[in-house]
C-alpha cells in the first residue's frame, strides 16, 4: 500500500509498505501500522479501504475493540481532515430512508453485508459518502439521503456507471 506524509517543510514523501494490521477483525490485513502521532507506539495505521493501493483512512491510537481510536478519512485532496467517529456518532440513512448511527463500516444498501465505509466530508456528523466493494453512494445536496450510486463493475477503482436514487 502507498501512503503520503508531509515532511513539515511543505514537501511530502511517498511511502510503500505491505499491510500488517487488521482493523476490522476479519483476519485480513488492510492497513499499515506506524507511529503517526509521535507517541512512540505503533498504534496508528493507514488503511486502503477502496482497494486502489493507496491509503485513504488514518486511524490514530488503534487498539482492537477499544473506543478511544480516532478515524480520519482523506477529504479527496490528500488531506487527513475528516474525522469519522467509530463510537456510533456518524449518522446515515439507508436506502429505505431510515436513519441510523454507526460506522465507519455499515450496510447502506441493506443487502446484509456491512461493507460500505462512511465518510463525513463536511464534519457535520451526517455521512456524505459511503464507499464499498464495487460501489459508492453519494449525497450530492447535503440533505442526508443518498442521491447517486456509483458502480465499478470491472474492479479498477473507477466508476463505470452512475445511477440516480
């Protein structure tokens, strides 16, 4: 997995490392452990949630089954600015219009598989995007409901179709 970190002088360095942390407890590694916050512990991680080979989520102070971890998502510009609270603070709506709290992994489309990852781009506590295996949901107008489903049918990380919901 590749990840990019600023060097403090305005420049940045690109890193590459194999995944060695299991964030969701499914037995598969999807993140790289590191000491992001400088506390001397390898309790932070960079994760590739959309499977494109580049980190798109940072987890600080991760300990399995602990509530004190803080999750940050890339806001789309390469900045780790968007906090996603794992303790159930992010609100989101299912396709049936029912409001839920939870995350960062949820079942947006109600297919019985919690694979979509919530992203709260504007930090208001309401999910604006949900990204999953081969699909993503986007709230384009900020009203809390999903407006568009993007589908990646060939697995290349790019949407081939968009469907209004």
